[in-house]
C-alpha cells in the first residue's frame, strides 16, 4: 500500500510536467531562483526530493544489492527528478578505488569499464598529495565521461583496529594523513566539475553490526581523532557532499544527529554542501531531516510516509524540509547533468591505467631489505611461491570494488618485465588452485557471495624435492602472501591477521632451501589490511608490502622489484607484534561470528528487538580514547613489528640543518633532506610534535605535518619548510568544549618514521 502511494505521487510528478509545458509561469530550476523553485514546489514534491529513487532489488529495508538501472547502470542511486520544475535526477556512484558502474549493458556492444586504481590505503601510503590529486583527477574524469554526477568517495574513517573489514577503503590510523589525502582526492575529482562524498561521517570503524553499533566515545577522542580528518577535508577542499554513517555515536545515529551534521559540520567547519545518508542508513526520517541530513538514500516509501506524517502532526517543520530541499537543489544545479554536459562514455582508460600504475608504485612499502632488492641484472629466473602469486588481488570487495577491463597479475607483470617464471612451479600451483576453487564453489550458492571476500584456497604444501629443484633451477624466490576483505564483515585473527600454519611452513621451507643454495627470498604482501609479521620477518631477505594495487598491480610490483621505480611508500598505520597489542583490540568484535548467509542480519541491526546489549556488537567502548595506533604504542612503550611512518628505499637520506622560526602564530620548521646513497629516490619527511602534556594527558608525539620530496638524485638535497599553526598544537578540552593550547615546552621531531627521529627542535608556547 505504502509503495502504491509513493509511485502514485511519482506519477503525478510526471503528469505535472506535461501540464507545465503550457504553463510558462512555472519556475524552472536554473532559470528562476532556488527560492522561487522551492516556493513553487508542493509539499509532496519536496519530500520526494529529500529521498532518492530507490534501488532495484532493494525492498523497503532490505539489502543494498542491485543497481539503479535507469540512467547509468550499476550506479548506486539517483535523486528523484521533478520535470515540472526542470529538476533532473542526478546520478551517484561508488568509489573509492575508482568509479563503480556496470561494465556491460543489455543489448549494447559497447563496454563501460572503469580503471581500478590502488586501494585507498596504498594511495595514502604514498604520502604524496600530488599523486592523490592526480588519481582523483583521473577518477573524476571517468565520473564525468560516464554520465555520473557524484562519486561516493573518498572513504576516510580511521583505522582504529587492524581487523576492520573496510580499512582498505580508508587511509590511516592518523587523522592528519587521512584529512590531507582525502582533501587532495576531493580536489582532483572535483576539478572535473563533478562531486565527491566524503564518508562515512563519522566513527564508522567496524563492519560488525554496522547499522546497530553504538560508538561510545569521549568528545575529545571524537574531535581529535575521528572528526579531525573530515574537518581537514571540509576546510581544505569543500567536498560537494558528505555521507553520514550507519552507526550511532553516544546513543544517536549519525544521520539523526543535529549536533554532528548542523552544529559541527556546517556551523563550526563551514561545510556548504549536501549531506546524504549511507544506503538505508538511519531509523527515523523526520529526525534525519531535522538534523540536516538532506538526502536519504537510496530512498523508500516508508521514509516518505514518515516525513509526511511528521509534517502533518507538526513535529517536523516545513522550514527544516525547505532548507534541505534548497541544499539538494544547489547540488543538482552544480551537476554536469544539469549543465547538460555531453558525456562521451569514452574516458581515456589507457592514460588512466598509466596513472594507476604510477600511483601504485609510489605507495608500495619496502618493509625490509637485506641486499635482495632491487633484483640484480643476473636474476632472471624466478620461482614464484604462494597461491597469491597466481591469484593476485587487485582490490577489496563490496561497494568499493571496481569493474575494470583487466588486471595484470603478478605473473604477467614479471613476464612483461622480462623475468622467466618457472613453468613447472606455475603449473603445480595453477592445478592446485583450480581444484581447490572447485571445492570452494558452495560460495556461489550464497546470493551475497559476489559482495563478500571470496574464500581462498589454503596455502599449498610443497615437497622437499620440488623446493630443492626450484632452488637449483632459479635465481630468486618470490613468495606472495594474500588477504582479501570487504564491506559487511570484519576480518578475523586466525584467518586474516595471523599467518596460517601452511603459510609459516612455506616461508620457513623456501627460506631454508634457497638460503642453503645461496639465493635470496623476497616476500610480497598482497593484502588490504595489517597482518602479523613479527614471527617470520627475520626469515626472508626482503619484504615488499604491495597492498592491493589496482588493475596494474603486477606491473607495479615488477617496477619495484626491478628497480625501475625506487620504493618510497611509508606505513600510515602501525604493524603490531600481536593483534591484542593494539589498544583498541580490548574493545573490538574480533571473536564475533556473523552468519553471512543471513542477509537480514547483515543489512540491519539484528539485535533491534532483543533485551540485552552485546558488548562490541551493539556498542563499542572507545576506551583507548585518543590513544589510537602509534599514539598508544609510543606512549605505552610497547614494541611494534613495524612502526607508523616506516618504509625503506634503495637509497639513503640524511637530515640536516634543522631550524625553527616563529611568525604570526605559525611555526616554520626548515631542514634539508639529502640523498646520500647511490640511487635516485624520494623521501617522506615527517614532523611530529611532543607537547608538555601537563594539564592534559597527551600522546608522546603526534604527526602534525609531512612532505614527500621530489625525486632526489644521488648527492642532491632539498630544503623543506613545514609550517604548523597554533591550532595544530591544540587539544579538545571537554570541560569548556574548546580547543586549548597548553603553554610550556614543546619539541618538534623531524623524522623518517615515528621511531626514527633525525632532528629535534625545542620551542616554547
Ligand atoms: C556503503 C557505502 C556505499 C553505499 C552505496 C553502502 O553499503 O557503506 O560506502 O557508498 O553502500 O553503494
């Protein structure tokens, strides 16, 4: 019944349009002012505009799977058109690793593939805002040329815990790097005249019960860690839209929080754009409207009815509705569709593949290197171990997955770079993988399997004879370890964080046999999130953290192995020794078992009607407060496997001549980075600040600025200046609800990682 009313109203809108053809006086969007258009709208039309057009396959509160077929197949949704007033529908489609639309259309021989760029974590690992902006430009071009108006990206939630299933879509455990990279991506995408949606606002740090979880958090941690990145992106890049998240914060759903969406986002930060929900997010639509959550996506008749009812009984004001309607109209006016842009459906995928490859090499991280890389000219014959060497992973799953035309596997990348892969070993692996995948096919019986990380075969045991033969016949061993993850599910300690027994055995045996033959072993990590490295990292000669590098991943890894590109990525999160070492692990659903076949439990709060609340599922205490990632490891003195900011190069850098100057509330730190090694390379220089921490407990140090140098030739130097303001020193004081700067002795710490500090400068505030 509800649905019928809804569609009847939609039909009336269309009928209205026909009448208006003769009614010249009807204000038209773009010709009349927005105020005039709003005045001409019926209440029904306004409420229709507040909610999206729905989604094929999405019943009222059902799962978000399926597509909005009407305008751009495979897009996540559209706004509702009101032709009578000249209001078109605009199209919203996912990111963040590239544009997500359907690659083929029925009865159409053209294809609509998009470029799969590296996952967000890799992009951030480049610590290069120019590279991020360039990737943004290319993604935005595809958005524009495929007729999409708003890209639902970048994702910028904090990596609070290593097991969050969507960390690969996000940038870092640190808000500064998250905010700066997001701002760069937003600038790049929006330079095409299309919009972005920074998401998921805010504190959406676990997938488990993501629609029902209440984040219990201090105002200080919220402001300093979980909102800070969004604040930076809003102030520096003005994204066209912000996507509110599914979760609650301290008892209020983010999409229903006026404090978050109106007071903080707009009032304090000056956000000028539109807020939309995450898909089906929020429970009580009138509260969402009042909060300033302008657009409810993908929209349902239930929401329409609820808003109409609240308007009728006076609990929701028409002023609230009008304000949101205006902001949606402003978004529509800015869109390429409204401007009548003639999109080509033919973006330059070739040029974008190059950008994808280049950005991938820029963000890969050399974790360890004992004279193994770059591979010497003499190393031509390669033994590639590990199923992931033959089943390379380009990205994560869920809405962040891209439909690309091809992916370059590791094997293809190595062959393209002139290496000879041992065929016998390749055949063994390929037969094994095919047979195992056949056994794992029950996955296919699950309707949601396409949106979930695929179950991958266990690592293949190898006989001593095969290992010995490989060590004899080849010059070097590559051993790839892979992990997939995606939306809806958090990762697990035994399957995802820890190494399996088979993996451990493989690393140990390959290292033993190759080392006995005087040959090197290089481990490649093709992963989307942090894994355990401490127990095995001493075995191989080198470890390359390749992340999930998009469609050119195999070529990008080969570029680094060969030395065509000198690695310059650094960790944007800590690699702890044990999972439980992370402070947030004390409050994370690491042992919770989701029933992945029960769709309802994945797409709504499965605990809605139960009496008792389950810790870490219904609510999560952010008890570690501001001590997230390195802020905790540093302060508590716990050892880590690889620290935040770590990453090696094929060359060495010296830091010299550090000095600081104070001007108008700003502190400028200048220093020189010199390439003292033999290869050209780039360095990421990091500025941390240690605060007095007397009146307020502060982390030992916090990242306040960073820069990536240009490509420095051997012997070449670059003088760097990093400026921070008084505001950068401030902490959020809960008592007064103000940002406060403590007076006293501060130290500026300039380093090549959070642990490798090269220069210190004392200063006073
Ligand atoms: C995801 C969002 C995404 C939306 C539309 C949701 O399930 O959380 O990140 O943009 O779907 O596909």
